[in-house]
C-alpha cells in the first residue's frame, strides 16, 4: 500500500530535484543539460541586484504574513464552533457548505469576485452607489489588493482546513468534558482547558508546514488578480518567475528564483521546528 505513494514522491518530487542544477548554469536547450555553460551564482547575483528585488520580497512577505495572521486561525475557530454544534444534521449541512469552495478552481473564484466587485455593474459597487453615492475600485486599487487576495483564500480554504482540527477534537475523551461540567466549567473553560490543548500539537505541525510554503503565494490566484494598476503591491516571486523567466525562455534564471524561495522555506521550517521542540512539542521530524 505504501508503494504508490513512495513512487509518486520518488519520481515526481525527488528525481526532478536534479534539475535545480540549471540554476547554476546558463541553460541552452540546444546544448542540453550537461553541456550548458556553468555560471555558478551569476543568476542569484542578478536576482539580488535587480532593482525590483526588495519590492518583490516585500510583496511576497506581506501576503504571506496576511495568510498567517488572518487565514491560519480561522479553521481552528471554525472547528471549535462546529465541535459545539449538537444537531448532527445542521452540523453536516454547515460542513458541506463551507467545504464546497475548496473544490472550485481559482479561475472560477476570481470570476465570481470579478462579477461581485467590478465597478461596471458589480453587485457590491451597485449597492454602494445606491446607498452612499460612490463606488470603490476593489479590483484596480493597490490599497485593496492584499485584502482581496486574503479574503479569497479565507473563503475558499477555511472550511477545508477544519477537517484536520475536527479530527483532533474527535479524539478527545467525552468524559473529560463531563468531568469539567460537573466541576462547574463554562463552555469557554471547556474550550480553553480541553479543546485547545487537544489541538495544540496539530496546530503546531500545521503552522510549521505553513511556514514551509511561506514564499508561495499561489501563482494562479495572484496572476488572475494582477493588473497594471496594482502590480506595485501584487507582483510576487511566483508571477515574476512567469513574467521574466518563463515567457522569455530564461529557464536558469527562473530556476534560481524558485530555488531562492525554497531555501527560505527550508530555513523557516528548520527554525520553527527547533522552536517547537524547545517548547515541548514534537515538531515534524
């Protein structure tokens, strides 16, 4: 039973890692992988000396921090709320409703956002115009870009993220809640002293994994929301790789940029894992 999974990671994850060597070469397709010129750290120097590097780093970090601060806690809160629901039919209905957006592609999600928030007959702006007499440039304003991106992630993925936390809560012995109620504990006390401690290890592990993809903002979503008016805050490494590396055939340079992202993610995972172990948690390794 382990063999299919092992083959998947071996063939599609580990073997292709050999290809990161082109980040240190001036890869030319007609010369091939082995015969292309070795240039060392030239592509990384180009990245670090690029005038837009600081802007890319800032935009990527800000979106990642938004996800950590505003998206990551919501599945925990939703799981705690659903755990308190006693009517099974209502609980299953709510779970189904909040899970559904996960199965939509980002193309569909951004299409829905466009229909709702466009200044040309968008539902939200039509209501704003009727009530207050003005419209807001949600889709073309730099001030609203990060809020829109984070809100889309919250709507699409928060429900799906509750699955693991609900599984952790399902393993709690009901007798613990009964004993606490007999001692006069309120619902908030039950959550604070029983539910959250039961979820703590899962929260730490998922937080470490979230930090591992700290530099991955999701190419498809950002690319679809990006335009000339919000590129100053919306251009991130993922879209930069596509725009500069892929569309112009600079495969070595784009690989170097992605390798830089991966190294940052690896460092964050190692550091956060050590901190977790220092505070008594198991970590991920």
